[in-house]
């Protein structure tokens, strides 16, 4: 719009200058002095340059280029929406119309750290961490990153509400994210908030998707980066973890001792059972047969075996 106004003013100035110079030329009826001719020439040259520059600006204000990943809203000088364009390339418009562009690419909003305020860059934003309260009433700080995108066919609707991209991000996107992140932890205890980050992340993303349903804004991803509870809670949780580790270690040691004792019992029972089986297998007939077999082996080796009458043992005489 500004380019159009400047071009129009230059063109009007050139036309007026041509008229003035033409009037002076008629009044002089061709009897111009050398300085007058020089001034008239300079004036004509200036008027010509102004006219060409004005035409160039007017022509340039009638054409605009749109990048891939952008969507534009065409607005008349009275503020009325004339249409929108989602196709990349060069496009033509009325020179007195303006073009407001919105990015339909994947944009990111990050809340992390203790920043004083939120910075906006196009459709992105970077602000301080978000303070939340869980169902136990404990306050924690959350660092989170949200990626979102705008549906190209909804750019006109968004423009009607917010007029430009910065207003849209500051008044809608960041406000909704902060509100949703604050509400989601209310259904989690302090311990759950610390130990179930995946569930908390899913709860935030689901709530944000539901909140933005039908608005033309899509939640691409939610990344819960860090949850920082009060130092006292962190210390208590660490102490509980250490205590649990000790309990688990002792339980494992007890189980190991029980297993070892059971193994010894099983081994003792097996040995006793084997001895009992062996004792029961050594009958009188078995012992007598072993006795005879032994005498036979000794005799076969050339030994003289003397067996006293009534003696149950074996006497080996070489």
C-alpha cells in the first residue's frame, strides 16, 4: 500500500510538472533564453524520471511473490478481505491492496528456563518455563516444546480474528499452550508427575489437540523436556529411591541365601537317599558273592588264600 501511494504521488508530481513546463513554453512562444531552455530541459528530465519511477512503483505494487510454505490474505485499502492465495510463485493484485502472509510450515513454540518475557519471531515463540500444580498441591516448573502448523484453507479465518501472525501467536497459540500445560498435571500426583513423563506428555498433547479442534491449527508434536519439582520433593524422592534400592538389595541377598540353603538341603537329601539305597542293596547273598569273586581274583593272580574255619574275612598270603 505504501509503495502504491509513493508511486501515485510521483506520477502526479510528474504530470503537474509537465503541465507547468508546457504552460511556460506556451507563454514564452518559443523566445526562450539559454538559461530558460536549460531549466526547462532539467524540469522535463526530472518529470520524466518521476513519471517512470512512479509507473515502476505502481507496477511493482501490483505484483507479489509468495514462497513455498506460505499462505497470503489479500486485503483492500478499506480493510476488506478480497481473498487468499496458497500457491507459491508470482501473483497479481490491485496496486492499492495489501498482502498479509502467514507461514503454514511447521512452527515451534518453546517454554524453557527463567526468561523474563516471551520473544516472537514470525510464527515461532520462545518464553519462560510454565509453573504447574499437581493433584497433591505441589508446584513444579515444566520445560516444553510444541510444534504446530496452520491449515492453508483456514488462513483467512485466522486473519479475521488476529490480523497478523504475531498477534495470532501471542494471543492464541502461546496462551492456549500455557493454559493446557497448567491444567494437564492436575490429574497426576507429585510422584506420578516425576515418574510418568510419557503419560503427562500424552495428556498435554491430547488436551491441546482437543482445544484446537476446528480452529485450523494442527498439533504436530509435544515434547515434554523437563519437570522441575521443588528441591525438597527432589531430595525426598532421591532418599526414597535409595531406600528402595537398599530394600531390593537385601531382598535379593535373602533370596540368594534361601536358594543356597535349599540347594544344600537337596544335596544332603540326595546323598542320604543314595547311602540308604546302597545299604539296602548290600544283602547277605550280595556280600557272599563279592567275597567269592574276590577270592577268585586273588587265586587267578597266583596268590595263596587261607580261609580259617568260621572266619568271615579275607587273608592274603603271598
